[in-house]
């Protein structure tokens, strides 16, 4: 995958995650859980996913001078 394609992929993924962060806790998508517990579970899972994605992005981060 080229650098441009990777940027587009991560941009779309993070845009989707930001939208999910605002939409999911405030809608009945977590209907099986009580409101507080469902939002708490969502935020924990959401935080873990974001941390993993940021780790993947920064794992291959390099300066161009190091080549």
C-alpha cells in the first residue's frame, strides 16, 4: 500500500471512530445494557481500539533523514 493510500485509510478510519464516539453512546444501539453500563463498556472498548490504532500508526513512524 502506498503512503497516500495509508493516509486515506487511517483518515477514514479515524473519522468513522470519531463519529461512532458521538453517535453510539447516545443512541439505543446499546439497548441490551443499562444506559450507564452500556456507555461505560463502549468507552472502554473504544479507548482500547484507539490506543491500538495509534500504536500501529506510530510503530512505523520515521524521519526521512534516517534512511
